[in-house]
C-alpha cells in the first residue's frame, strides 16, 4: 500500500511538472491568458478522458471477475450435488482476484473428478456386458446418466470381481466336464447328435455360454454318458459271467478259454 501511495504521488508530481512546463512554453510564445486557460481545459479533458478510460477498464475487469465468481459458485454447487460432496466453502476474506482463481481452480479439479468417474463407469459397464454375455446374467443396476458416487463405483468393482471369480469357476467346471464327456463319447462310440452336444464338444471354449442352465445341462449330459458306460459295463460283466458258466458246463479247457479271452474280455 505504501508503494502505491508513492507511485500516486509521483503521478501527481509528473502532472504538475508537465502543466508548469506547458505554462512556461505558452508564456514564452506569448499566448494570451484566455487562450492559456482554454488550452489548460483541453489538457484537463485529455487527462480526465484517459483516466476515465483506465478506471472503466479496471471496473470492467472487476465486473468480469465478480461474474466469473458467481458462475463458478453456481457450477460448484451443481458439481457438489452431482459428485455427492459437501458444499464448497470459499475463503470470504480473500481478495476478488484470489477468490476467482481459487474457485476456477476448484471447478477444474471437480470437472476432472466428474470425467474420471464417468469414464470409469463406462469401463466397468463394458466389462459388465462382456461378463453378462458369458454368464447370461443381468447387468448391474446403476443410473448411467448420473455421476456415480465413489461408493457406487466401489460396489460395482466388487460386483465385477465376484462375477469374474464365478466365470473362472464355471469355466473350470466346463473344461473339466468337457474333457470327461469327450472321453466317454469316444468310449461309447457316440457321435454328438444334438446342437448342445456339438456346442460342448466342438465349440471354442471361450465362446461357450456359461449360464447356470448350460452348466446344469452339461452335468446332466455327463451323468447320462456315465450311466450308459456303467450300463455297458454291467452288460459286459453279465455276458462274461454267462460265458464262464457255459465254459464250465462244456468243460472247455483253460488253454482254449485263455485264447478266447483275448477277444471277449
């Protein structure tokens, strides 16, 4: 403030010196007193016009700053509601210039938070769609038009982590069951005759829909094939028993039995 007072005094001194120099020049030239007054009036008008213009420019700057402060406050109120944060409290004791800068900086920070949250929500929803396609489940319920809260995003992340774990568990179950089914079909000389069986045996493992219905159908198919194998084994055991009984009744020598065993066991 002291420095400003000194500069103001210097400005007044400069003006006084300039006016004194003009009066000396006019006197040397011999300009009449009446014309000197007129010229002094012109100088005054020039100086007043210049100062008025400078004051108007600074007033305009002040108005722009106050308008910016009002707009920033309004935008901050909206952003705080959208981001579900406590209302922003500006430092009322700061200068207009500092307050405008602080508010504008805060708006930029919160706009970035808003963009980051919306982008993360978009990324999570893309992951959710992929998992839902594979698991045949319904997407996570969240308002796509609103800015998600940090708690919403955390719940969404945990939900997707759970779905991912479920997908891996079902994938392991599918791969294990598929291998057993392929082995059983080869043993039973069974050719896949339904679209589901062909999907299980032939389709890319990554493309198979891991819905609960498909996993249940997979287990059902495996149980059916295992039951057929058990039945075949039981029939074979029964036939072997009958053959051995016939050999006993016919008193077939052990050597002939062993020769026949190479094709009937």
